[in-house]
C-alpha cells in the first residue's frame, strides 16, 4: 500500500443522521492545513458537500465533481495515484 500525503487528501467522509432518522454519507472537503511544531494537520470545511442521496452514490458524485478517481481509506477521501 502506498503512503498517502496531504496533497492527495480531498476530504473526510462522515455518516450523518437527518431529522427523519435516515443516514447519509457526506463529504467535508479539505480547506487547507495548519502546522503545530512542524506537524501538519488538515483543516476541513464545516459545511458538508453532497448531502442529498437521490443523485447517485457518494463515490461517483465526488469523482465527477473533482474529475479524478478517488480512494476511500477508513474515513478519508484521497485521489488515486495510479491514474
């Protein structure tokens, strides 16, 4: 498995529950990074993207929006390096 960098990070995938009890996968896009003692951490936008589920899967919507193939590892969304 190749090591991922912060440059390849697109955002964070989270499952949220709406007021009707349905769960939705949403993406919190990466806005930038901040550094503490030389260690960089990602900063995520507090407003989620791709909330509605009736327009296809989260993976296909992210790929069509960013125009690249993605890979979801645990809860992080990365650009795929093999393409």
